[in-house]
C-alpha cells in the first residue's frame, strides 16, 4: 500500500495535523499516513480513537496494559513499539513489564494481580471474542459498568488497528521499540 508522503495536499495536511499531538516535532506517524488513505473514514474514527486514548475512564496504566497485550498478541509490533516508547513509560510501565506483555503467559509471576487479570481478560478476548464468567466477575470487583464497556471497546479497537497494521505490513517507526527477541506470540 502506498502511503501519502510530503508534500501533502491540503486536506491530508489538515488531517495529519489533527491526528498528531500538538507541538510535536515528529513526522506524521506512518499509521496516520495509512489512515489518511481514506480521509473521510479517518475523520469519522478519530473522535472514538482519541477518546479511548486520551479521555477514557480506565486508569491510564490499565489502558496501556490492555493496548500493549492486545497489540502484542495480534503481532502488531508497530503499535506496540509506539506505545512502548511514549505511553507505557508515561504511566509507569517499565521495559521489563512491557516485554513481559509480549512474551509471558497471564499466570506469569512477571505480573502483579491486577496486571495478570487484565492480561487474562485480553487473552480471552483475543482467543474467544468474549471474557469468561470467572474473569468477568473478577473485573466487576475493580470496574463499574462504564469501565467494563470501555475495556471491551479498547481491546476491540486496538485489535482492529492491529489488523490494519499487520495486513498493510506497516513498517516500524525508526524510533520505535521492537518486540523482545524472545517474543513467543
């Protein structure tokens, strides 16, 4: 797939400016350039995507655990690597935890109880497109209904992005982190 490149036409330039963080010196992300292939669709999905990332009800760390796990499970090294540079560290996820989200099983001692529960939920969603009754009951102990809905939509949205990224074989950003070499997923 051919991504738009500079110089961008005016509508693409406006879209990319909207998608990128204000004041950044980075070139528009390749994912955003890919979305710009269908500007109308990119405009329509932007409010939901931005809302999940920037205005959600889930604790920021929980959000990043879910994003990191679902993108790792889906093999979307691009998205995992962007979040491992910018978002994960900003919410207290160290590189060891980020790497474990790629390589470890849910029951691994690499995860505290809450992280392990989120990993289990994401793995169940990835494998079965549902959360088991036991996992759901444990999630209900820490989240209200609105947060539960958000968790499901967050995992689904990043699974969708992962499908786009892997199907289009989107190359990694030059500054992004790579999956750990021992990645088993």
